[in-house]
């Protein structure tokens, strides 16, 4: 199915004002999401927040079941959080790990996730090990097997890094984890909504994601998937009224991932997340993913032809994120010039990808990330502005 670009852009009010190429940060929300969030906020102002939540109970709960439809899992295997970082921290803190246990990760981890691992090692005494990668930045699955022994208790992988276009072979890594009975945690923050994500196919025990990126949902929304049988072993660091069942004397955890849920929530954004997932499903993830890949592949070719531009992202299979350096010019100032021209991009600093960017000796990258609602005209305008910057006087020599 071809994407109806006219409809997609008509559904996206923001395209009237900006060429938004910062979808890996947060996408422009479509009208149904905007209407759902604003509608619930109005309802809260008219009825009272608790009363509005009672009336909208089905819509609030739809987030769980919509994500279950998207990920191919059960709704009780989904817990809601206000960010992927919170979900990641909750997942890590619930896994039984101790001194001497080995944790294997890739060098592509997002900065907050990597810091969480460092904190885990300091707090519990686990041995954190960053796996080697090939020239494409990928962990070799065959070599991964050589790193495994009885002390490896957790393998954690990022499906798509925030600063690179590569896609990790998370399903192949999942098969290795299952073969050895090792807990497997996946960060799908950049892949969810961009490309198909099937937790059964991946074979992960836990997976985290957020709503604001390629799902086009509200900021302040995140989730945790925990496989039902695995989740029954987990003990959350904190519990709330929705995560436990009180029997008058003691309590027992709610089934599966629901033990991570808490009663208090931002109902408007929770509703918006459910609507965003349903909206994504209505287009078909395979269909939107095909357009994203096509747009990004063509843009890479066009960008690489501009003098002074180097396309830095890697991978045998690439996604909608493109990492650039502009020779002799600071990424922050290039982004500012693009913003003045009505084009949104982002700058990835080394603290956002602590290990990989340090290893590569890169202090900053200009990140361009496309979505299916972007037009060819917007991408051409990006190239025109960048070319005018590279052939004109330098903004400032990057240190």
C-alpha cells in the first residue's frame, strides 16, 4: 500500500509551520492524538480530574491493549511509565543480580541507559562488559556466544541507537539468550513505531519504549513489556495501588507486568498514547516503514553528494536516522541555521552515546530523522540549506 501523503500531511498540523526532521527526538503529533489529549484536559476542567478519568476509563486503558496489539503480546504484559528511561530503570532494578554476575551490553546504549548500568554495577557489584563490534557497529552474534559462561545473567541491547542509522539484529541475539537461559532486555525507543517490533519474534524477556518518537504520541509516555512467565519472577523496587492487590492483611503482586503500574497517571497523555498507537496501526507499520526507508536512503545519497558533508551513520540495514558531520563547522551552529530556515534537526552530543561516540572520537553529530509524513520538498530544502552553508563562509570551526 502506498502512503497517502496528502492525507498524512493534512492530519499533521505542524507541517504548515516547519519541516520537522527531528522525529528520532519527538515527532509531530497527528490531529487524532492532539484532539484526544486536549479533549480529556477539557473534560477534566469541566468534571474534575478524577471524575473525568472515571468517564474515560476505557480510553485510558486502551494504551495497554493497543501496545499489546502493536508488539504481539498480551495487555497484562504491558506496564505504563512516564518515559522509557523510567521503564528501563524499573526493569533493571527488578532483576535479581548480584556481585560477580556478568551483564553484556553493546556500545550503542543511550547515555541514560549506560549510566543506569554503571549505577547498577556500583550498587550491586555486577560486572558490566561492553561487547566488541564490527566495522558496521554491530555485535557479531557468533562472537557473542564466545563471551557467554554461567556467570552471564543479563544481555541488554538497543534495537536502534539514537545517534546512528544502524539496526541491531535483536532477534538473532534473542535466540542466543534463549539457548543459554539468559535474561534479555531490549531498548526499542527508536524502533517502536518506525519499524515492525514483535516481542515474540525478538524473543526478549523485557522491552522498553516511549510514545513521543516515531509513534507520534505525547511526551511523558513510556512503557515496559515483560513476558508473562518471566514477569512473575520480578519484584519491582516500588509498588502502587494498581500494581498490587491488597487483601486486608498483606498484598500480592498484580499479574505479569501490571505489577509495575501505579494508580496516579497523566490520563490525557495516557489516552493520547493509545490513540497514537491505533493511528500508527491504521496506516500499517510495514507501509510506513517502507516509506521511511525510501526517504532516508534517497536523502543519504543526496547528502553524501554535498561537498563538506559526511554521512556518519552505519549498518548493513539502516533506518530513518541519518548522522552527519559538516566539515569545519560546529553541529550546534549548523542546527541553528537550519532552524532559522524552518527546518528541525538535532545535535547528538557524546554524552548521549557515551561509549560509541567516545570510541569513534566524535564529539557531536547533526542528526536528521525522517518520518512517513515528510515530503520530498522538505528533504530537498534541507540539502539546499546545507549546501549553502558548506560552500559559504564557515559558521565556526568545531573544536
